[in-house]
């Protein structure tokens, strides 16, 4: 196996869906997933916002019935994280330092799950998916909620598009499941 293919495998999500609301919770449970680590910016809500589409809120409510969940974000807006924790009834961890493994491990400790029983859900290949893969989680890449993003994220999007094309050419890109 080539060095490039090995490197790309670390970037590859296990699943891709257009929206977090399209994730099949029953299928995740059947895979043995018991915990969810979920990014917030452009995964659940637009960057720097707490407003969410009603489909996303309904999905989160359903997820709370069957999974232990924690929002894992690189955000430094701790007031916003407190507001989300209170409004959604979910644990939060911020700033998490993604893609480094300690934030993911701390998130799993908060919800009490092992990597093989945890899914990491986010909109960025190089933070959410790579970090989730690094610690052994099932990874789900979702389409972003809004084009408004942090400057470093905007700078990485073209690189992310190149990586996705390479993953597709190598046969490492999952089919969209929704």
C-alpha cells in the first residue's frame, strides 16, 4: 500500500451526509455507537451562532434519547457554550484543541464511552474527522451549515477540497448515506 494511501486513510470519514439531521441514529446504534461527540460551528449552527434549523434540533432531541452526547468545539466563546449546554441539555467541551487527541479523549471521558463506541460528527476534514480517526472513533463528515467561517477554516477549505478529490480517486471516500 502506498504512503499516500496510508496518509489519506487517516483523513477519510467513515460516513458523509449533507446535514447532521440526515444521520441515521438507528444505524449508528446498530453499529454499537453509544456516544456522540458533535462539533457546533457549521455542523449544528452557523459560525458564532446558537440558532439552529428545526430539523437539527429535532435530531438532537432524538439523539438524546439513545446516546450520551457532548459538543466538542474549538470555540473560545465560553458564554455561547454555556448557552448551548443549557438550551440543548448537552455537555460541552471548549476549547477542545481539535484535531489533537486530548479534547476527543476528554469528551469521551465526559460521556463515558470508549472510542469504538463513539462517533465524531463535524463539518471539517482536518479537525473533526482527522482527530476522530486519530483516537479511533467512527467519523461522520457533514456538509457545512453556512458559508460564513473563521478565517483559518476558510483558508483550509480549498486544501480540504483537494484532499476529498484524492480520497475519491483512491476509493476511500464513502458514499453519501442520506
